C-alpha cells in the first residue's frame, strides 16, 4: 500500500505523505520531513472509492528511510474518533479479503 495522503502538523502546516501500512490502531507513513515523536498530528485519508477520514494521531517513532532519503514514521490513532477507526478496520478487512481472492480493480468503498 502506498496511497497518497495528507498530514496536518501544528500549527496547521500540511505535508503530503505516502501511506505505507494501515491498521485500526495506526499507520506507517513516509514523508519528506522529519516528525517529532509524541507530536500530535491529523492524518487525512482517502481510501477506496468513498472512504475519507481525518484522524488525530500521535507520532510514535520517526527514522530516515535510507533507500529514498525520506522519513518513515509510525502513528498511533488517538482520541475519540471511534466511527473513523471502525470504518478503517472495515476497509482493511475488505481490502485484505479482496487481495487474497485475487480480484483486480478498485478497493472497497465505505458503507
């Protein structure tokens, strides 16, 4: 998974990021900028054909990704956005099933 996404950093600075891995608990991203561990951020996701979520998260780690000279960071979703987290969990489950079945085409859509 390398979906283009957007990250909002304090104070309202937006950075493009690549979504490397996604779960209901957090995400791994790749960005041109370094992130500060424990910083609070907003991850803006567009997945499938209609799932759009903005989730508060906290930076768990950040390190240089040597092959690309970018930074990889781990984010843990934080806050009370349970609807958004549930939608992501459904998306991940549906996408996993789709990939295992060998179906080619657009991923799952939001319900």
